[in-house]
């Protein structure tokens, strides 16, 4: 493969190198399969294909010709809205099923039924318990934790009324959700109802379907996902700023290279512990290696980066490349975003692909099932399996040189302390800097990678550079965070190099990068919490929809991204997606999502395929919110402020 061809697939040198190597090794990658899928089904792409019953599948003609209705009479808008609703339900289910697993383990830990996990962050335990209205007094930590675990677990299946975590949203937002009838009960109930409503012959009014999609998505963002993040922090520690490295170059030729890929820290936390066990290191030496290098892919990478500074090997489209390096002894996977091609790619090398989760097996992979009740023991077995594979390397190894420094670990608590200091931790300085215009606004850029938006990472990086250049501070999670970290945007020096003068000044004063890594996909709830904290701090309106803020997922691909995008919208955020959008063939529902819904929930969707253009749409929205807040003279005032201060110096 020519360099040019590799450059069309990825912007970073490490990926380009391994894409070319995979091609030489006759390994098929996601980009190749994407090409083989062309042309993709236009009906599907536009949301105009339904196969919810066996009278279908039915397609709607997007050009206005026949047919315009499915056999059951469903219109384009109904079909597209149902599709959107089911994507939301699946995405919410993925996050929330993850969250439930955390809650179960949390409760078992609190009860002392399992011994390998412990409560690491007591301060956060108390805080979260109080959010649940649990009495603290002089009660035992254990009692508080058991009560919290029980109440948290009950949230998922809550049938009536509201769950305690929605109270973390601004008051005005809660009232709006109640008034609109989209305050979620338990997320399980909303997901089941979404599936029911989108069955043939139930909900056939697109607005009503989208309304329930909102309720389901809020149940994810302010429920399932938030429970996952908060309980994980209590169990494993709340992230604090930590330095590390990112990209495929973090693998080391003389070491046993173990990659954890997927989502649940219940597994990866134990792998981290097992890989650092002196006995395991001795075993690795026995097998001829110098040591063990652990790294991560996808959100598992983000989880162990945030809490331990473990380096990140790559994002979603780099999973096959890591194996093509020829030096990956084991790729340990659990749930979500794992490609079925991994065992096939691994056939050309020596990598052992180890599935670990009962819910996620892969044909052709080995399965070592992980159970929380003897977690560390299983984690050690898994690490051992990797070590034993070290002598089996075959073919030519190639570890790209490319890697980049980054600072991760920006929980919303950390941002609080960093900005305000430990003694007067507060969002005040952030709000003040937004009010005085040094920071123009907040951008949340999240989500996946997608061969549709090749070259890999280019959409994320172009968008984020454009935002920070215009003084928008960027909060990131998921593979988008990994993409921008690879591009060098997550080191403090990036502020001087890429950020506008106002943002650069703030970053320099506080010592933070202009782009903050806030964690994994479920950790988008951290962005919600940060937004709620900014509202609470005051001076920027009294709801999230008043904030000069916008969201985006420029390389999105998963149903989880739709759920995330929609809970951002339903929380009052303007949210832009690129690549494709699942309702574009249906005029009324798309118009509602892109315009009309704003009247109902204060946020709305947009689609724009050019990431720089999309960044400018976000900036325009931020500016319009600044204007509504009376801050539109802000930028001028900044110049005055700076000049004034210089005059004083
Ligand atoms: Fe998956 Fe969470 Fe998307 Fe990356 S970003 S491809 S969902 S790993 Ni959340
Ligand atoms: Fe066709 Fe209606 Fe059945 Fe969908 S539900 S496949 S539109 S008949």
C-alpha cells in the first residue's frame, strides 16, 4: 500500500505504518470491509428502511415517488423516528447494563461478599449517599455503602416516580422535564417502553416517539450512565490529573504486551493489579521478556488512563492495527465496540484474543470468563495466558515510533479544585472567565471513529482545533478524546500553540490543556455534572440551555452515541453530528429534531459533514447564547482588560 493510500485512512503516522503493514500481511481491516460494502443501502442510510414485522422489509422512496408507505401504512417519519428511538434504546441499554453491573458489584463489595474490590473514595461515597437522601450521621461506612448500593441498584428497575440522580440536574431543567412528561422513571422501564412503542402498530406519531426517546436518553445520561460513573469513582477512585502517553507506539518490543479493550473497569482494574504483581513480572522474565506493558483501547483505555495513568494504545479503528504490530501477546476484551474480526486478524500473528464477559463471546476467540467474586484470581490467569504467549511471536514485528504525551483525569471534581484551589474549590473562575469573554464557551466533543469519516481522527482533530482557536474550551470523552490526545492537544503547551489568546491565558494561569480528557463514554455524565455545576455557580443563566455551550460527535458510529447525543439535546445542548444522521430521509422528523424540539427541551440536533463548518455552527450557537446572556460585548471587554492589566504591569 502506498503512503498516500495509508494517509487517506488515518492522520497519525503510527496508524499509517500499521495500516500499510497489515496490507503487506494480507490482513483485511475495517477500511477494506467498508470499501467492500459500497455502495451502502441508501434507504438504510436515510432511515427509510423498516423490518419491524414480516410484512416487510419496507422501504420509502426518498425522492417523493412511490412507495411512500410501508405495508402497515407507516410513513417515512414514523419509520425514521422508530429507528431513532430504537437506536436510543439500544445505546441507553448498553450504558445502563454496564451501570447495573457496577451497582451489583458495588453492593456485593459493601456487604463484604466479594473481597477484591474496596471503597476507595469515601468522600464521594458520602456525597453520593446524600444525593440519595441517605442519612450519614455517625453511621458506619459499610452501612451507608450498603444502603447506597441497594438504592442505586433499585434505580435501574424503578417503575414509578423519579430516581434520585435526576435531582442533580438544574432545578429549572427538572421542572421542564416534568412539564414535558419526559422525566425518566427507571431506565429499564423506559427502554422496554421504547421497544414496545416502536413495535408495529403502536406509536405512529413521530413527535410522540421522539418524546419517549428523550425520556429514555435522559434515563441513560442522568441515570444509568451517571450511576456507572459515580459508583466506579467510589469503588476505584475519582480521577485526578495524571500524565501518560498515547498511540500504538506505547507497546514495547522486549515486553509482554497486554491490551485491554472494551468498557468495564470491573475487569480492567483487576488486570491492572494483576499485571503489576511481582509474581507476574517474574513469570514474564522467566518467559524471556523484560517486563509487562499494559495498555488500553477504546473506553477501557480511558478508564485506566484516568485512574492509573496506564498508556492508551489506540481508539476504535486502531484495534486491528494493534494486533498487526505482531507484538501484542493478548487482547483482552469485554463488552461494546469490539470487532468480530479480531480473531481473524490474530490468525496472521500470535495474539490471543480473550473474551471475558458472559454477555460478549466471539466466534474464534478464547473465552476466560470473568466473575467479580474471584476477580483478581481470574485476572491473574488472564495475564498468565498473555505471558505464556510471549515466546510464540511470529513474522515481522513492527512497533511504530509514534506516541504522544497527554494529561488525563479531569473529573468534574478535579476541574473544580484546579480552578478554585482546594480551599475554595469552585467553578467561579471558569464562570468568570466565560463572563469576561476570555473563554468564549464550552464545547463537548465526544464519540467514536468511523471509516465513513476517514482519515481516522481527522474530523475530531480539525473540529477541536477550530474550537480552541476561537477560545472555546473543549471537554472530551471516548475515542474522540483519544484522537485529540494523539494529535497533541492534551498537554498544557497545546494552549499556546493552538488556542486563542483568551483561552490560552486561562490555561496558562491554571496550568491545564485547552482540551480536557473527562473519561469514557459513560463518563459523559461528568460533562452533564460539569454543566450543572456551571449553572449552579451562577451568572450564566439558570439552565443548561442558557449556557454558551455546544456538543458534537464528528466521527460517531454507535447507538450509544445516539443516546448520548439525544440526552445532551434533551438536557438543553445544541449537538452537531457528522458522517451520517439516522433520520435524514424523513423530512418532518428531521425538521423536528433540528428545529422544533428546541421549543420543547431547549436543545436541538444539527448535521454538518464538514468538521470545521460544524465547529463554526457550534461557535455561532455559543455566540447567540452569549448574546442572550448579555455577554456579547465580552470579547471587546477582554481586550480592554488585557490592555489595562498590561498598563498596570
Ligand atoms: Fe465505542 Fe466507548 Fe464510540 Fe469509542 S467512543 S467507539 S462507543 S469506545 Ni464512546
Ligand atoms: Fe413494513 Fe410496517 Fe412491518 Fe415496518 S412495521 S416492516 S413498515 S409493514
